[in-house]
C-alpha cells in the first residue's frame, strides 16, 4: 500500500509545470526572439499590476475583487511563495469559495512530497471544509487521504474522513452519491488486498478479517439505500449484483421509503437545476419544505447549499443563524456559522450583534468577545447608526457582567470606561466619517445615566450626563426634558425635579404647553403657594411669548403668500395683455372674425395657453361638462384656407376639427394604456403608435387627443383586444420616440383610485444601489458603466432625464450586493469625470409627497399660504385657474346696514343659500360677451 501511495504522489508531482531555475520560465517554452520580447513585456506589465494590487490592498484590505485579481496574476506568473501568502491573507478576511479552495489545494498537493508537507495539506483541507459545506472539497479531501494509507493509522484516518464527509454532505440529493461510491470503492480495494492467494486456504485470522471487511461494505450499501439520492436505483442494482446473499427485507423497505421521499425532493431539485443564479426563491421554497419536515440534518444541509451560492446575502445568514440559535444550540456549529456570516457580510451590523449574543450565550471567554467587538468596529459599516447599535450591544453585554451589589468592581469600571469610550468614538471617528454621530438623541449617554442612577445609586453622575446631553442641541425637545424629569422623579428629589422643569419651560420649543402642564401638576401635588405662584407666572409668561412668536410667524408666512400671489397676478396680467395685443394685431389685418373664433376655440387649454380676457373682465372658460374630452369643445372649426395655401399639417389639423367627441369608456381600462409625453409635432400619431404597439398584441383602437384647433396634444389612449397585451405594453414605458421618452402607464381613474402610483422605482433605502450626482450631461451609459464596473458587477444603470429626454446629470447604479456598492462609494465619491466632481452615495431617496399633501389645511394653519401653495384642487400654483372671475364673485352680494353690520351673511343666516342656476353654453357666451 505504501508503494502505491508513493507511485500516486509521483504521478501528482508530474503535473507540476517544470520551470527553468535561471529564467523562471517553463522548460518547454519555445519561440523566436519576437515572441520572447512580447513575453517579457507582458511579464513586466503583470509585475506592475501585481505591485499596484498589493498597494491597493495595503490601503483597503477588505477589497474582495482586488484579492481575486492578485491571486489570479500570481498564479499565472508562477510566484508560488507570494501566491501562498496572498491566499493566506484573503482567507483570514473572507471565507473562500469552492473554486478558490480547490485551486489552492491542488497547487499545494503538487508540491507536497514529504510527510511534514502532507500534514500541512491536511491542515489546509480542515480549513477549507469549515468555510462552506462543499461535496467536491470533501471528496478531494477523502481521495487525498487515501495516498497516506501506508503511514501508521492511515486506513483509520481515511475512514474517519469519509465518515465526516458523509455526515456533512452524505444527504445531498444530487451530489451525495459520489461520496458513498468513493467510500465503497476504498473498502472494496482493502477487501482485495485481504483476499488469500489463489488456491490457498485462509487462516482463521484472515477469514475473520475478510468477514469483517464484507460486513463493512454491506453496511455501506444498506446505509446508502436508506437515503433519498439521485440514481439510487443503480445503487440498488449494484448491491444485488455484488451481494452473494439475498437483500434483507428491512433494507428493501427502507429503500422503497427513500424512493418515495425522493419523489418529493425532485421538484425542488429540478427547480434549482433550471433556475438562474442566485436562485434565492427556489432555495427558500426548499428550506420551507425541509422546515416543515423537521429533520435538523437536512435543514442544515439545505441552508448550507443556499449559502454556498448566496454567501453575500445577509438575510439568509440571519435566518440560518436564528435557526441554529433557537433549535440546534450546538456550540461549535452555532459559533462557526456566526463567524462565517460576519466574514462574508462584514458590513451588516445585525450579524455582528447576533454573533456577540451567541458568544455570550455559549459562555465564550470575555477576551474573545472583546476581540470580536474590536473586529466589528473595523468592519466598515455604511451608516453612522450601525456604530451606535454595535456599541449598544457591547455595552449591554458588559452591563450583564457587573455585580451591582458591590460598591466597586473591575467589571463596573470596565463598563464605565466603555461608556466613555463609546461617546468619544461616536464623536471623533464616526462623526468625522459620516458628518454625524448617528446618535443625535444621545441614547448611549441616556442609558449610561440610567445605569448610574438606578443600579449604582449615583444620581450626581446621572445629572452630569444629562447636563451634557442637553448641551448637544436636545434642550429644545420636550420629550428629552420629560425623560430626565422621570429619572429624577424616580431616583432624585423634588428640588431637582422642580429645577429641571423650570429649565424645560424656558428652553422647550416644540411642545412647551406639555412641559408647562407637567410643572403645574408637580406644584399642585407637592409645592407651596409660593411655588405655585412662581410656576403659574413662569408658564403664563412663556406661553405668551410662544403665542406671540407663532403669530409673528403666521403673519410673515401670510405676507410672503400674499406677495407671491400678487406676483402671480402680475404675471397673469402681463400674459393677458400680450395676448390682447396679438389679437388686436390680427384684427387690424382684416381677419377679425377668424381671430374671434380662434380665441373662442382656445378656451379650456389650461396646460398650453392662459385663459382669455374680454374687455377687462376675469378669465373665463366653460364648465367641466362642456369642455373638450378628446376633440374640440363646440364642434366648430375655423374657416379653412384655400387648398393651395394650406400645408399638409394644417390640412390634417383642419380635418380633425370635425371629428366628433369620443368619451372614454372606463369599463375598458383593463385593456387600455395611457400614453403621454409624446411630441406635439408628431405628424400621424395614430399610425406611428399602431406600429409601435403592434408587437404587444392586437390593437383595437388608438385615440390620440387633439386640441380644438386640431393639433396633437401629446397624449393618447391605446386600447387592446386582450388584457395581456396591455400588460406587455407597459414594458415600453420610457422608450424613446422621436427623441423623447414615452410614458406608458395603466389607464386608471384617479378620482376613484386617489392612491394609485405609477412611479416604478423604489423610494426606500437600497444598500446595493448608488445615487450619483454631478455627472456631465455628455456622460453616456456606456462611459458610466466602464467607470463603475471596476468596483464590482454592475447589474443596471439608469441615467435620469427630464420629460424631453435630456440628461439631468444624475444616475442610479445597481450592483450585485451591498459590499460592492459600499466599495464603490469609498472609491468614487469625489471623483472627477470630464471636469465635473461627482458625488456618490447609497440610494436613499427622500420621501415623496403623499396624497394627503393636497388636502385642505387643518385648523390653526395659515389659510392664505395653504391656498396659495396648493390651490383650490390641491394642484401646483403654476396651473391656471379654470374658474371665470365673473363666477368667483359672490353670487349673493352682501348688503351693509347703517350700523356697519353685515345683513344676511352666510355666517348668520339661518336659511341655506339658493342653489345657483345651471347655465348652458349660450348663457356663458352671453354673460362673457355682455359688455
């Protein structure tokens, strides 16, 4: 056996590339001088790149992609010493993938010839199987161990490795069979060596060894046939052929049961086989299935399989660790999983917190927990609040170590020191990096004060801490003062309570009434008459000043609103005068009638032209029921020009004026899409859009919307025969049509569905997506992708444009995971692109205004400002009013009495006002043309 092992090692050694010791090149390298020169140039370039990557890692050791590039180059150049060192450094920071481990192990196996070197390879295998549960690595480990069976205890060592491999991945439905077969082949090989020579009679000891070895192989077959694995029918057939005895009934029963179980697993395995990476949904369905079955070994295995392909998904690690913490509770298994989680996703603070809790739960030494906490601080979190959370978790752990029955102890001093360090760390390190401490409410200092007051009976220290909290900008908040008051009330004295509330009344600016009420309540219960008088006087003076300040603010706001309203009125007057001058000019050319009819036809175009004025009266339009729906208003058309004088666009516009109105049928909304932001100059919108949407399905009707003059208004309705076609049409949203992005949205009546949103992008924090601003307008998607892909795999890039399709200098870049996005922020923020300094940050859009924003103002708010900002219908202030001024006047004019009081005012009249008479089109025209 030893000779066979040596021969196998020699075969492995032959696979090593032979290198010239002087030149460092391969001995079989052939070529002319030109190819040699090219090789030297390439080698120099690689050396320069290796040096650059090493420098980059010295700056940021957590650059995962940089580690991969360096290892690849060193392996290519054959720099074995540097390669080993680079792999070692990467493995200390990150769990390595199956491919990286296999490459490393194969390289080390080729160089291991001595026994001491083989032991180092064994150690490397032990590290590899701890990172992920990979069948290929276990199989390689077992096969490599077979080469050492010639050593003392070699056979038992191989069997131990095979048994560990079966425990780890023997239940793997698709890859477990290979391990079982390799184990049986190894035992069969041993059986062959134990067979007596042909024609000889085995001795009793030899016969006993043969029987024992046969029993081992029988046991392996029976164990395997009881597990649901692919191709288990072939294993059963092999067992029948190999065994000289009938297969036991118990084995057949277990085999059939395993076959039935296999049928349940096949749909999940097939779904994984056909799915594309990362297969999260398929793995989650598989995990849910195993959780219902409740077999801990199988649950652990499917989690490990999912994590091997999704090692950078923090939520998956969190769910796995939660299961291990609550169900298995095996110390080595739990801590190993937590350690791998934080090494894979070091930017996720929740994983670090769970790891610290697990270490405390399993009674790990204090020095190890403190060391792990220091690693967490250096993990590079992407939010300031993450550092507050990790500090709070560590402080909670330190507090639980303290015996507060003692006046002083080493643990208590360590807790106080940690509180002080936490406050200083947030002030210095975190605030310098994020421009904020992440703890504006000083929660850590508040907890410190509670510990001092409640557990240490040190109220003096608690007061000092609260005084420090208030000096950090918190004195204006009522809840902060009341928190301090409650602490003082529980553990302090009345004098300090009164003092705190007096300061609160003086400083609070958000809810001073509440603080005043608490002060009066205190004096009502415990105060003297002098205390009560002082409290009443203080609260009345403070509330008087507050009301005065609020009144001034309201006046200022109302004045600003009035000023803006006057400016808007001036702009409106200027537009009306400009329009009147144009009409007068047309009238002087002898085409007065045409001008009048055109003006009459222009009513209702609130988005294009200001409303028409008549002889100094207010703006006038028709009521909503008589406005245009999708064509003209009255069905009129302006006098047509002579055929020779009209251009094709004018002919088309004129022909559209006689088109009858078509009301939209809301029952067809599900098969209709609303298309907007089209060019007004589109010549034949119906033909153009029919061609564009024809690929989505059969188009039933296209209804472009025209003005009364026959010009296209840039939007239309596209109705399909089937609902599926309308859904497919939504994919054309933002498609470029004649140089503008076309907007395609579902056809929804917003009066019935006010909460309907068509904004299709996320408005919440996305840690794997970047927001980039300050880009030059000339920057293309390809140029930006070239810039971003150096820091990770870019999944999508969206350049933000305006309605005309012009760039706004903004972009969203989506990476595969949070780690790549955070690396890109560190590398790209402040970068200069075409003389523009760009800003890069994690995507976290501000809150969009909800539907409540346009509602009527609440009581107590400034009505002028609200009306001006939102208008009568909650719209923007830049839209024109659709109500004629003649109708805005009071329909029930008030009469003034001799004493100056208003008679029959709406506020005092007991009778309801008369309903205004409905007016026809003719009535409106007479009223507006009356003067």
